[in-house]
């Protein structure tokens, strides 16, 4: 009997030790992934990590088209604008004006990207169709201040700050639209739940995710094949709660959309490996305001305009025509 008890205690100790090692490993992995996700200066990553995180590497034709359009927009004459955000951080935007504008577009780029990279291809269309565009630089990136990003949770307030700036500068008679790609899309969708100037007439969200928790779970489980457990979520939430204004990683765009009155155009590629199209379906279902949906067959992440330019432009024109008069 004594020998059996010793074996039982030994097994229990071994199990407890293994659990402790697993917990420690989970904490370290989660801490590293949070730094990759949020820190301005990302930690060193192994070769091929970007492809692993994104789910697949985009084709060379798309990469070349983005690079050429990015360079063209970056070199375009613009006014650099700096404002102080709600929390005292300076955030930067680049204003490209058109003569006799019909509307103002506030464009929010995605995670670890840039204003000219994400909007280079569509910039000529916007300009030619009467849009004065304020290309924002997201906090923790580019020329804007901040040591970290907020996956939309903090940037939504920056978006409101930009909308207030635009309404003050250009007046309250001209329509304002909030547009975003990827994390920028989630930013404008989360901003939909905030009080905005009355002339914010609509939102265009291209391949946005639902919440930080949901996208991190997808990337780790499905793309990187790392287990995202309840412990991982708890650790991630605790780390993020210590960041000013971050809040819960479970807050979602759907939460904001369930209360919004701002019309929304949702766009997503059916073959998106980074942000699953199901997340846009979830956001669309939750949206309480007038809404429109464009799903582009065969398009990967951020590729909808590249794959179906005519349909994309048609959807935008119809959206503007319908809501330029106000909501």
C-alpha cells in the first residue's frame, strides 16, 4: 500500500511539474506574440515568419503592383498634418486635396503597413471621383507617436480625433467617410460606436477582423499551428490591460456595430488566409445601420481591389451616391 502511495505521489508531482512547464512555456510564447503584434519595434522573427503569420505569401504580380502604386502615392504632393490625439500622443496624416471636393475620406491603413502601401492602388480613383483624402498614419507606426499599436482598440479614438479635425477644417456640410484596410478596417468599425460629427456619412471596411482575441486565436491556431488556449487568452488579456486605454482584447467590432447608426460598406476577399471572411460576415450580421456587402471571389488579404477593380469602384460609387446626403 505504501509503495502504491509513493507511485501515486510521484505521478502527481510529475504531472504538476509538466503543467508548470506548460504554463511557463505558454506565458513566454504569448508574451512574445503580443510583442510581435503590438510593439513598434517588433522582436526578431525567424525567416519565413511573415508568410506563416499571413497564411500564405501573395503572388509576385500583386506585390509588384502594390510596390509601384505605393511609390507613386508616397511621392504625390501632400500636406503633412499633425494633431494631438485624445491621450496626448501626436498622430500624423497626409492630406491629398482635390479641387471642389464632394467628400472627405479618412483612410486608416493596416498592421505594420503604411498609408501609401495600403491605399496606393485606389488613390487615383478616389482623387478622380471628388475625394479629398486624409491618409492617417496609425499610432505606433510610421511618423505617428506611440510605442505600440492597439489593434483598433485605441486607434478607434484616433479615428474620432481625425473626424473631428476634418469637420472643423472642412466644415459640417461636406460628407466625411471613414475607410480602412485590415486593422484599419477594424479601427473604423470599432469607431462606429463612438460619437462622431454629424457629417460622418459612412464607413468602408475592407477585410477587417472582429477582435484582437479572435484574430490572434486564428493566426496562432490556424496559420502558425500554436495552441491558443484559455490560458493564452488570459495571459494576453492581462498583458494588454496594463497598456493605457487598451481595455479587453475581447471587445469586438461587432459590439460597436450593434449600436451604430453610420452606414457601412463591408468588403472582403473569399480566400483571405490572414483575416477569414467569416469575420466580415459576423460584423455584417451585427451591424444595426444600413449596410452593404461586397465579397470578392478568389481574393486574398487586401487584394479585393486588385482582383475586382470595377466591382469595387461600382460599390463605392453606389455607396456614396446613396449616403452623401447624410444618414
